[in-house]
C-alpha cells in the first residue's frame, strides 16, 4: 500500500502555502515542488558551468546532467539514449518533424482532437513533401463511454490505414475533454502496417497517470514537465527503431548516435534538467501505487463537479459525463446554454479566488469544428490535480451555482 496522501502532499508545494489563489487551471501548468525550486537554485549557485570539461566543478555538473537524464527517462520507462529534453512539447514535435524521413508517397493520419502542437508540424511536413493527409474523425462514443463527445478508437482508425500509412498522431488524453484514449491498442493497430509510426502527445495525461512507453508500444511520445509539478521543460521519447528513420539537426561533426545528439540542439536547460530527479522522487519508491492513489483521489474531485453539472438542464458537459478514472482525467469542460464561457469565468472570478479558464486551449480545430463552439468563446475548463481538495471543489460548485443561477 502506498504511503502517499494527496492532501498531505500540499505541504511540498510552496505556492499552495503562500497564495490565497485556488488553482483549477492545472492543465495549463501545475504548481512546482519546493524541492524542484531548491534544485534549480543549488545548480545555479554551485555547478553552473559548461558540461564535459575535466575540472572538478565541470565533472560535478556533467554528473548532475546525467542523473537528470536517467531520472527523466526512467520516469516514462525509457533509456537515456531514447529521450531528449527541450523547452516545450510544441518545440520538440516541431523539431522532430524536421528530421523525420518518410517515403515519397506517404500518407499521414492526423488526429483532429489534438492540441495544435501535435497537428501543425505534421501538416507543414505534408505540405512540404506533398504527403497525403487523412484526418482521424471523431467517432460517436463507444459502448464503454457515457458521452457522445468525440473519441479516438482503434475501430475508427482502422479504416483509414493503408499500405502507404507512414505516421499516425494522437493525444493520450484530451486537454479539453479529459478523455483517455487506449494508446496501447491504437499502437497495435498502427503497427499492422509495416514501417508505420505512432506519435503521441501525453501532456494532458502525464500529471495524472503513470507513463510506460515500452508497455504502450509507441514510437514517439512527449509531455511537459511543467504540468507534472516540475520546471518549464519537456521530454520527447523515440524508440531505437524509430530513431533509425531520423536525420539530425546537430552540427556536422556530431555523430548523431542518440536522440539527444540528433534533436537536442543544446536546448536542455542544465539547471532545469538538474531538478527532474526531485520530481521523480516525489512519487516515492513504489510509483505505481502512488499513481493509483492519485487517480482515486482525482476521481472523487471530478465526481463532485460532474454530478452538479449533470443536474442542470442548461449545461453541456464536453467529454465523459461520469468520473470514471479509467475513462477520463480530471479536466472538466462545459458550456452553458445562452451564456458565453467568458461570462461564466468572469462571474466565478468576481465572486471568489478560484482560477479556471475559458477558450479552446490550443485544441482549436476540435473546439471549432468538432464541438461547433468557435463563435461562443469555447468551453469553460476546470482542471484539477491531486493537490486540490474535496473542500475546494465543493466550494467551487457553490460559487458556480451562484453564477449560473
């Protein structure tokens, strides 16, 4: 049994002790662990030198960098030579698209439900090389789901595949709908096509569930540490077999033998990378048990909000309507009939210290085209993580009820 307790964990986040703000915009960026801030400070004060030199401080810095890479890779079940650190998931996917070598007549299957970070690079790539694009349509809910909101399934992917399929892209969990997609089964379907690769955006899932890229069977996977209680950097995984299809952005005298040398461009901030072991250690020696506790707690949080939203005839929930931890993460989006989403958020903020947001959250193609909300300011999004409390969400529901009434 895990000794991790979500409410007790709040003490490890300095911002939660110093601010009156209640954070329900965590999908945009979580609060940062105090140990992370201390690690950054220590690196800058004690070992802020270039890597690879033979003098003592440089050796210490190089060792710290190596520990950061190892911890980051292990967090997602990868090896150090299979990851690269960069400033953001958006940047890493963009860089990846510059060195991905595909056959001349390739077809790309691009999810229409994704954050634009996992769409624009592939649209540009297709335009540059005259590849064909097939948009992965949003299917009606499967029998195991409770919402008619769009979802990606192996079943609605399979008809799009052909012998020319070279790349499929999707999100692990929608940053608007909260819906969790079955990436492992999707990967199995993709790999029925020889040479086809799967690229997954894990940003919205990583703060809530354990990620094991080898178990998932993906070729490329990325997420942002600043949404997983860490510093503002991101990580990209590429399997060793997938790396064989990559060129290099590195200088001509670099051998390009691993992902970092092919894609890194010296973009891994040393002081921020040095803080990643602090993020990993936060989850304890039995991280699987910790993630299970987190999922159960977050299920309670979203259930309180979803129960209230289901009780109102004027509210549309976009995503799963029930708080099933197998189907969704605690990112809850909704609209109110006859009311703009901005108006709802303004009303909440004028009455309370709750911070949530409205808009499309860079999933604009889905919000505009699939949900049909382009002209009304998008959705209201309430995004929780494990350090939020039952008391906080109960008070939020009270304030929201005042606004809607």
